């Protein structure tokens, strides 16, 4: 398949070690000695382990206990073997629940069933193994009192924001994975526009996008390809609706690559745009371009929001009502900081964002450009490479 | 692409109405007058609405309030326009949170922002609209006390099991969608075996599977394609490991089609199997075949488990330790009843199951056959059609 970007040359094992190193360095400066991570993203960050079941079942729970020089993964018994295969030592994986592995040689993996009844009991074992007298930060503590009870007296602080801040400043390898995931999504939209013609269905456009993501090793996770009035619906599944001459199509698509997300947006028109389409597109693109132009270290995130809304309105889409004009991205598709009013967080090199200025007009249509980038020492490094003008599909 | 099964001729709008009818009929026989549904699956069942964001964000919440003759969807403001596009009346969609739609004509969708601060406040509004004095069953009540507070005095019962039982007996249209999703997964595995040769990577096998699912309109959701010793890992992501002569490959794959899941398993060997591979495969296949053979209305689910374990052991894989040998499937990939010891639920026509007899031996490999079927009046209707013998990839 043409158009697939070259795969990133990132050593995932090395990246896991680098992330763990960054976590330990942050821990050395934190008001606690150890941290209990409870989101799949933070656990992947710390351990390199990404659970297949974890993405399928809402009730799936894991935890990681990270100290200055050690790490335990608390996981369902079924997750133990793949976690060990991924590089975790057998004696650092603490299982709960029932699952059976047999073995052709001696391994503790044959005894993972029924070691603990639930995640909390297994977490208590991991906490004890980590050592007495430690002060623990706990991700998600405020939302789950049972976590605090499991950690015990050492549960000193909710580490949710702390974990997000550590994960927020991306390592070079993470930047390359996010760049690749974004380019794969972009290649998907390009493939959709290549097969587009009058009467093409939303589903056919979506299929072209997903096929491209898969061909590049990505896992498609959302493929919004909506045409005509449906382009105004914000997130909606593609249907058998046919794209007609003069109509907008809006694409908002993302995939996973090695655990890292993409989320990009593009708009196109079938045939030449009318004045309103061209004018509104110019306005939202100007808003996005101004966001990119003001982005550099030290600028408040709220300013990136404000400049987007001001610019889009000044260029003629008024009122332009938005609750956010972008978000962080990484191991989660939305990561704080959200590009929203009043967010005083200052931009730092290594932060990765999606910036976007979508416009949804029921009955008329919707349009957006959404780009992904990393903040650099003096501005931005843009991941996406598509032409900026409104793509016109010739008919 | 060859091998894609013909798409099912199911009218999704009609199916939504049929599901709602079944829900209402069950409600007329329930110990409550109305039901508050809170899982994405039950909400899709009742309303036909499947949220894109709902599959991406753990914090995404919705609810549906269903009475004898009406229905309200409680959802984030961003979900209102796609829900209305899907057929829900504007005045039956109760939004919370902040999101802005503009419009080229009069519609309440321009005013969905900030109507309610959260799902609970919006749910209170929907409950009031449904009428005073109703007794409510509430799905997920036990796990979320705030739900009970939002519903108020009428929150009489936890309706989690009730909703599962209603969804558990599939309508003919649901059976056809599940059959198609299963055949799409099966076609994926077939495509993987067609490209297989010595040295093919797990990732290339997974790509063939996902591409096939996408080509048939499916959304790939898990693609376990593991080779050699990695086939023993239960669920694990594919890697760049190469499949070698004499090794097993294990496939456990599923996709979504119109909200319905598939989950099938297959095993293959590259070149001729050795005695142990052939013998173990014969044993696990015999276990699965016996499950299918005993399945008919009135049989206890636990018996389907017991016969699987007894048969696999008798055929020479001993001990054969399993916590389950299958599960219901539908709008969720795992639905009760789980095919486990002690589950006294009796099989009924219309129940859909995945039956499976996986075997995971660390260091040696893993194997499974997992089939999907619907219980009929006198036995089963098997969805999967692959040959039953161990597929041998010629080299």
C-alpha cells in the first residue's frame, strides 16, 4: 500500500527503561517515596506492559507499585504470562483472580490462580514487598477509597496529577511514536480522499482509513468519516450515506501504535467549495495556525485557547463557541492539559498536543483541522504534513 | 478481497424497535415500572445509540430511562446531535456537560451546553420527566450509590441481572449480526493462514486478520496472533516474532459489527504437527465438540463446563485446569452466563455463546478452538464454519 510512512526506529524495550528512569527521577523529587499507579496508561509507562484484556473489559484492574529502585505489577492472573514475556521478572508480578497456566518447566506461572481474591488484596502484598515505612502517592486515590485502605497508613497523597505531569513531558522516543501514529492517521485520510468520488459512502471512506492504519501497524480506534449534514454531528459512526457534489466531509480519526495514540482532523469538499465553505474553512484554519504560531515555552495553555477563539471569530465565524481547542495526547488520547479557558499551566518543551478548531453547524455541516505537535525550545515541531488548504476532491 | 462473507440483511432501525419492544415486554413483567440503564450495551439495546466517545473514555457516562411507553437518553452534550441523527427525538435527549452546536435552523441542539453539571443531575431531570410515583429498577445500582440518589425514592431494585437476562435472549436480527461478526473474524484467520509461510511475523498475521475485518465493515478490537512459545501467553499483543517450522500459532480474535462482538479462536501449525501437538489438539477439539453436543434447552450451563473439562482430560490433557470454558456474547464480548462450574442457569433458545477449551503450556505453546453459536429449540446453530481439523500450513 502506498502512502504508509516509514516505521519509527524506536527500541521499545529501551523506551520502557527510559520512562521508568524518568518516573524514578520524578519520584526522587516528590513528597512521597513510592507511587501506586492505577491507570492502564501509567502502568504501561512504568512497566511496558499493555494488557489486551484491559482494553476490552471495564472491570479490568491493574496497579503498579514503583519505588526508588524496584517495581511490582499487580494484575489479573491471566495477565501474568504476557507481562513476564514482556520483560517483567516473575517475582515482581503479583496476581489476583483465577487463571491457569501449565508449563513444560519450573515456573511460578503455574501457580498464579487464586493467590489473591482481588486487586486490593494483591496490592497489599505488593505494598508489603516494597517495604515498611514508605510514604505512598496513589493515582486515583480520591475516586477509590478502597485503594487507600489497601495501601494502608502510607497512602499520603493522590498522585493523579503528579503521574499526568510525569507522563506529560515526552521522551524523544515517545515523540517519534506519536509522530508516526499521527502520520498513519493522516495517511488514512489521504487514502480516503484518493478513493473518493461522487456517491462514495461514509463506510467506504472509513474503510480506506482503517485499512491504511492497519497496513502501517496501527490499531484503528475511532474513524469518524461523515459527509454533508452528518459532518456537523461531532463524533458519529460512519453510515451508508453517500457523499454528494458540493458537500463537506469531515474526518476525525485516530489509531494506537505501540500504545501511543493519534487524533487528527481534516475536512474536504467534493467539487469546488462555495463561498461560505471556503470562508469558514479559512477562518478555522487561521485559528489553528494562530494557535501554532503562539505556542512556545512559557505561554499559558489558556492563551492558546483564547487566540484560537479570537482568530476564528475575527475571520468571520461568529459566534465561535468552544469549550476546548485541543488537548494533550500520549498513552491516552486526551491527556491534561486540556486547551481550555483559564488553564494556567505553562507550555514546556516535550509537551505533545492536538490543537483543533472544529465548527459544527447542524443542517449545514461541520469542519475541522486538527494537528498534533510537540512543543520545542522555541516553538513547535508539527507531526502532521498534509497540505493546509481545503482539499478539493475533483469530480 | 476474497473470503469476506456476504453482509447480513438486517434493518438496524427495525432491530432497535424490536429490542425496545422486548425490553418493554420484560418491563411489564418486572417488579418495577421503569428501568434506568447505565451500561453502554444496555443503552444501545434500548435506544440504538452507540457513542464514539463512549468507547474511548473511561469517564464517559450515559443513562437511559425506559418506561412502559417512553424512553429518555441521558448523555454528554456532544452526544446529543449524533443520537438525534440516529433517530431519537430531540426532546427525549437530556444532556449534561458543555459542548456547542450551531445551527442553520431552529433546533434545541444549539442549547445543549451546561443544561446539567453531570450525569446524575441530568438523570434526575429524565426521571422527573418520566413521571412521579414510578418504581425504578436501576442497572449498576449496587456499584454506584449516587445513581440511587439521583433516581430518588423510586430506586427499588438493582436491575443489572434483569438487563442481562433481557439482552441474553437474542432476536433473530441480533443472531444474524453476531453470526456475521463471527464469520468476519473467521475470514480474518483464514486470510492470515493464506499469507503464512516460514518466517512470517505475528504482526503480519495480525495485519491480515484486521484488514479482512475492516474490509467486511468490522471494527477490529482484539487480534491475538501468537506463535511458538508465545502462543501459550493467553492474551498478548502480536510482535515481530517469526513463525518457525513445527511451531503452533494461536489466534484469538474479535471485531465489532453494528455494536455486536465476535470472539473466535483457532490454532494452526507450520508444517506437520508432532504427536503431542496432534494429540493435544484432538483432546481440546473433542472437549469443544462435546460442549456443542450436549447443548440444548434445559441443560445447566455448568454441565457444558463440566463436559468440556471431563472430555479434554479423558482425551489425554491432564490436568486440564480451567475457570471457564466459554461465555455469552452479544453487545458485550463477555456476557453472563459464563460457562463456569456451578452456574445453574439453564440454556434457552436464543442464548448466544462462545464455547472454548484453550490450553496454555508455558514453554511449549498454547492452542484453542473457540466457536460461537446460538442455542436453538433442539440443539445449536453454529456460526463458525472453518474446518475442525488442525490447520496445517504447508511449507
